[in-house]
C-alpha cells in the first residue's frame, strides 16, 4: 500500500545509493502565494476606498483640509501597494529553482499595482476638482 503524502510533500525523485539499502529522496515543494502580492492588493483596495472618501468630502463641501488629509492617506497607500507589488513580482520571478520554495501570485501583484495607482490617481483628481469647485 503506497503511503499518502504528508502535508503536501510529495517525492519528486528517488535516487538509490549504490551498495547500500538507502536512497536519496528529492521532495516536490508546494507553491506558496506571495504575502507581498496579497499585501499589495489589500493596500491597493484600501487606496481605492479612501479615494471614495476624498470624492465625498471634496465635492460635499466639507472642506479642502479634510479632503487633503484623505488624499495624502490614499497616495501613501497607493505608493505602498506599488512598492509591495514590485517586490512581490521580483520575489516570484526569482523563485522556483529546484529545491527552493516557489511563489505564486503574479496576478495579485499586478492587480495591487493597478488598484494602488488608480486609488492615488482618483483621490488626487478629486482633490483638484474639489479645490477648483470651491474656489469658483
């Protein structure tokens, strides 16, 4: 009866050591989703959500100071998402060598980069439009 793999470890190759009853087992390492990619997506979504607050305060008449504070928060979250996505893409590209951990999450990193840029751009645009509408 063959043994079941324990915790995702599966033998990839077994080399018999000649002259002994032993062998060398090379295990297949299960891919792991990059934590940096997940973090970049979360920060990017946060930047978009904060940019919605900027739109509400910028056009709602609550004031440019409040919209400016939230714009700064959104730009920082968007920048953090872009940095984390860049690091995640580098981590994913460098992983996967034999015997090393293989990282996945390329799409998550790209989505985090896009969401972070979109959130920062929307909040900056909403702040500028709010300032123009308030001054006129």
